[in-house]
C-alpha cells in the first residue's frame, strides 16, 4: 500500500509538471510577438555647409528650427564672429573657420586675407589669429581663394599648420585648377571637397533644384557635400526640405564624418 501511495504521489507530481509546461507553452503562443527591428541602410550621407556666418546674428532663430546636423563656416575678424561660433556651437552645430584666401578676380577682400604675396610667417600669424577668434573649430574651409588654392607654397603652408592642429580642410572648390586634393593627400591631411553650391541664386525653387542635384551626387558616390550661405532664403528651404530628404532615406551628417 505504501508503494502504491508513493507511485500515486510521483504520478501526481509528473502530471502537475506536464500541466505547468503546457500552460507555459500556451502563454508563449498567445503572447503577441514584437516586430523585429530592421536596420535600413541610408541611401547616402549628406553634409550641408552654411558659409559666411559672422556679419550678424539675424538667422540664429531660424537655425534653431533646423533639427539636423549643419556645418557652420564662420568668417574671422567680424563683429559677430566669436558670438556666432559660440551660439551655433551651443545649438549643436559643427563649427569651421572660413579662411579668407586671395581670389583671381578683383573683389573687395576680407580683413587679413591670405594673399600669394605673403611670406610663410605672415600666413601662420593670420591662421593663428583667425582660429583664436573662432572657438570650437573642427576644420577650415576657403573663403574665395581661386588664386591661392592653385598656389602650392601657400596651401602647403596652410596644410602643414592644419595638420599640426589636427584640423580638416574643406575645399570649397572655387577653381577647377585647385591643387588642394592632391596636396592634402601628400600631407596626409583630412580632406573633403564641395560637390554642389546650393544658393548661387537666392530663389527657393533654384535652391530646391540644387538640393536635387546634391541627392543625385550622394547616390552616385555614397555621400555628398552641399555649400550654401547664412541667408534666410537658404535656411527656410532647408527647414522645409531636409525632413523630406530624411524620409527618402538620406542621412545628414557633419563634414567631419565625411573627410578622408
């Protein structure tokens, strides 16, 4: 009798275990499955650069409404250069120095523009003062410079200093004869160059057309860099179009993420 009782207890325990297992299986089956997270590779990366900050602070409020990476290129030695750098950096944008270089054309030049007649020491002094006025700079781009960017001595002096300071160079590519790409490779300097100018005309439809060209460049190469300016019309178009481009699969990044 004792054996029979023991067997009944063991059988009862086994039945309970089987019952609990079935209940657990039923719970798992009935529990709604979470959709698997699918990583969607972006179509391409795009960096938007806005040149010529420093003349005023008029467009800071509008820049607040753009919730995407922007690289802001700031001219030195202007009334609002330091304030623009500080306030744009506080908003999370990337800051670069927009270094005035001599153009081939006869334009009015910015203060302390680097010209091809300057000696190396003068060039280095200008770079030092300019960077001191633009805090947070991650890199440097050329303001004008169609003549200077063709001059090996000038750009070698600039590039050696940028290399020492661990800054990258963005060639605005204002001359098809620019030697900057080859020289940057020679000096192992982190480098990028402009693909499309966005706002040679301050017309919203023109700017949108240039952004379409930028998208095509990005698809072809995997990434692209567009340069516009600190202008209300440009910022208003970007505010409208950048969310649409994101939905299309483009990823906005800082220039520092595209330098090679």
